[in-house]
């Protein structure tokens, strides 16, 4: 039951992270003063900004992060570690450069009972590019290693992108919570499935999701390893600092990403899933608190690993970011599949 419910509804699979799982120091904490959002009441501010990505500075290039949402696996959510690492990196660069890419490896499982320390190494400061290396540390050992590169914006006559998929706008679709309430009203729904859905409802995930084509998961339909869903951060962030929106998008990008590789195997039971690495490229300006279309696909799976790729589209059709991730997926096929 609830493995498939999680995969198709957009809920973070039990371990979107093996370890878990921008702005200058001043600009990360000011959330959109430029658009009058200072008047927004604190309870409407996104928890991702006020808590998750609001790191405590301990020393030069040394920060401490706290947790908000912890998946049912009781391992830290990978997106949280990526987002916090990018905040730490961005705090060490000037306001004139912006993140264009990051590459992370999850090397140990994250412990939700203790904070994470982020140690930044100023690898290179050039005229156009700055590179930062960030180590996320718990119990004296790294749980994530991240390289982030920042670029001074440079106009160019060379410019192209793919075309955004044609899908219904978010206003016409139901949120994951609304879909679950709809499924729970079905008198034929198995008790175990009800329990799984209620677990998902009870989680306080700081992300809103609207699946474009939510399948009828309790009929266990074999699907292509592709999915589309609208996604945004809960709460208000405002125009603010583009570095901050990149950090929020990094958090969001790991949510329900690896589960794309499981869609062709609805009868499978996932014994273990964990992100091994995560890469992201930022292309255009965007707001992470406005709906973006997340186009996810898995071109390959094998050897107990799966590769997933994703594109984040703005509502106006502009490609905002691209993502890629490989993860461990240890599954057990149902009895009628295991000998095929």
C-alpha cells in the first residue's frame, strides 16, 4: 500500500536521502524586503525561510542548521541538507554572483536527533566564477559533501531551451491533501491503505504539491517512469533575494524525486531507498513560493540503483532549473513477479 501511495501522490519516499537525504549572510535573513513583504505576518512566512534555511553562524564560514520535517525513516531529508549547504555557501560570496550549479554526495545517514554543522571552504574566487566546497558534519564526520559554483550574470546571444510540457494549470488541480481526502472517502479502500494515507496527511511537509495525473494507486497500475506535478514552498517568501529562492528550490527538488524510478513497479515493496548524489543547475530567475511544474523521469534503473532527472518550469514556460540524482533502490517484487 503506502509505498505506492507515496510514489504517485508526490510524498517523499521513505528515504529520499542516504544522509538525510543563497545570499550573503545578511541577505539570506531578509526575505523580500524589496516587495513590501515585511508587512507579511510571521505565521504566513514560509517555514523554509524562518526555520529550515535560517542557519546559525558559529564562526567564520561555520554554521549550524536545525531540522523541521523528518521522514518516517527517521533519517534526515536530503533536500534539507542540500538547501542548508547552499545557504552556507552563498553566505560566503558577494551579492553580485548567483548559484548556477551544485553537486552533492550523500556519504552517511543523517541523525535527526542532533544539529548539522556546515563548514565552508572558499575554493576559488575568480572574476566571473566563485566555487565553494561545503561539508555537512554530524558526530565529527561528514554526512554530505557539496560543491557549489556561483556566476556573475553575463548576457549572451546564445540562448535556447526545451518547450514546457502542456498541462492543466495548478488552479484546476487538487493538492495531495485534497486527493487523499477524496481517496479516504472510498468505502472500498483497504484499511492498510487508509493508514498509509493518514500517515501522509499527518506529516508537516513545508511543500505544496498538485499532481498533474494522479493515478488510481489502489489498482496498482504499471506506469512509465515519468511524472509531472506542480510544486511550491508553503507560505510567503516574496521576491527578496534570488540566492534564497535557489536554496528553497534545492530543498524542494529532492522531494518525491527518486520515487519516479519506482512507477513501473507498483507491486514492489521498497526495503531501502536512499539518495547517493544530487546535482542541480539554475537557469533563470524564479520564485520558489509560486507554482512551478516539476517534470521528472527515470531513464535507467539497474543494479539496485536508479537514475532520475528533472526540470523545474515557471508557469510562463521558462525553464528555471534542471536536476539529476542517483539513488539506491532495494526492492522485493511480489510473488507473481519475482521469477520473471
